[in-house]
C-alpha cells in the first residue's frame, strides 16, 4: 500500500507552526501522533484535495502498517516532502531503502546462525 501524499507550502507551514520547529526537525519525531499530523496535512483524500481529519489519518496509518512498517511510512513522508521541494532533493531515498533492506537481511542471517 502506498499513501498518496502531497505537501504544499500552506500544509508545511501548518506543520511547522503546530510543532514550532522547521520541517527538517519535525520529521525526526516519529511518534504516531506526529506521523498522524503529517498524514493529516498531506494525504490526498478521495475528492482529490489535500488534507484529512485526524481520525482518517490514524485509520490510514493503521491500514498502511498492516502491510508496511513505521520506517517505510517515515520514508514515504520524506519522499513526498522531497518531491515538494521541502527537503533536500539530494537525499536519495532509494539508497536509504536499499541500506535498510541490506541491514535487515544481515540481521536475519545473524539470527539464523544462532
């Protein structure tokens, strides 16, 4: 499952005003409440407009986590922020995802050896 996320200056400003931090620092907080704020502000709803209620955001997180993990959710949010120009376009999330998969494989191999 992929979330259809889009961030605009208005939505990023709302997040920054809510957290009293620049967006780069906001994304570092990976609590469910903060992730819900990002989903609430950036999820494209069924009618095509950006933004959903907190309850809808939490439901979307539950549905997403049924197939993925929280790290993937954070990376999807970061990807949407990068695409919107709000985080550095030099961040290569493909490489980050590859590194995560490689580390997971190493961990599983170590566990299998024991």
